[in-house]
């Protein structure tokens, strides 16, 4: 038995709760792909808060604390302003709110590119402050030395190739990648470089489907698609996109609900009750004994 912190959903307070820790591990995730085949695809969603982690955890194999929190939580125009402090705070919350899923935390822009040593300092801080099992960083060939450096020092790394949001300025936007032979070759080389350097899995984002299929077939490690192919070894989406929290739905997202309308309609009902003095009612106020 191990003690961790779990939200008491009856009170919204975090209390120490003894619970058996049956969390998926990096080796267990890697073992899902046997002889180049993953029979049961890996399920991965983003989470940024303890409560969301609690709700997603029973259904996921991996929870990603993505630097997409910059846009989703903070309303930033891109992932570039996201800091280590943000990732550490949200990462710790997601670890506290989950028991089953492997928790992976994005390395924010500027925290790992300068050198393997810089990456180790940033990653070791994330691991120590959050209790997460792994970090994710963008890049393949250019980051191979860094992936190897971290992996050899006990920090599991998930790679990320194809459309890499932290390089949006260099890429010229968020359009799909791999439409030219030269770009296809670069993406394939990046995926292979990440795997050869010791990454335990690699996210393939926003690429022509044939590239995602080819990499999945060629790599011995699991591939996680987002705008890739159903033939990847797993899939990831930003949970808020999948839930319908935003008006815009990217092409690669299936919108499973319209939670934004639920929230808006509920807030409107509450506002109407307040303005008409229907709330609070007798059942929500304290009476003298």
C-alpha cells in the first residue's frame, strides 16, 4: 500500500488516501507492442488538473500534461510562453489525481534545446517535483543526443515528430507535414532517430497518413498518433477538444460531446435563478434552530 493524495469529490478537498498503486510503467507501455504489433491500442489524453485526471484516469493508459495548457488553461496564443513552473504545478496536480495511467509531462520550449545538460536539469526538476514517470520533448535527429543523455540517466523520454508546435514559427503554421518527399524523409528520419536514441514511444502529429503508417511499421517502440493514422499503436487528443470545449474543431479531432454548451446553458440557468431570487432556496440556506 502506498499513500498519495486524492480529491474527495464530496468535498473538493485533497486528502491523503491510502490506495494500491497499480500505475502503468514505461516498460509495460513498451511491452504493449510485441513483434511490431500492438493488439490493443494505447489510449492517451491530456490532463492539466487533479479533477480532470480523476475523470480520465480509469479510461486511459497515458495522461499527458501537455504544454497545450498554455492555450487551453491560460489563453496564450501558442505553447511558446509556457514555463517550467507551469508544467511542474499542473504535472503534480495530475499525478495526485491519478492512480492507473502513466503520467508524461511536456518539456516547455527553451527548457531543453540548448544542451543535454540543460535538458537534464529541467527534466530532473519536473520528475522530482511532480512524481511523473516520463517527459516528452519535440524533435528527432536534432534531439537524439539529448534523448540518449536523459534515457541513460534514468529519465524516460517520449519523442514527438511531424508537426511540432514549439517550432511553429519555423514551420510557418500548423498545417499538415510530409507533403513533399524531402519533408517525408525528414519526418521518418526523426522518428527513427528518437527511437534509436532510447525514446520509449513517439508521438506522430499532423502528418500525411502514409508517413504515420510507415513509422509505426518500422519502429519497435509504440507510436501515438494525433492527426496520424488509426494504424498507429495509440492515439492522443487534447481532452478539451474531444469534449467540445471550443468552437473550432481541428480536422484530426473527433468531437465526442458539446461540453461548452452544457456549461453555458447551466451558467445561464444559474444566472436566471439568481436574478429572479429563486436561488438560494430554502434547501440552500441555514435556518435558526
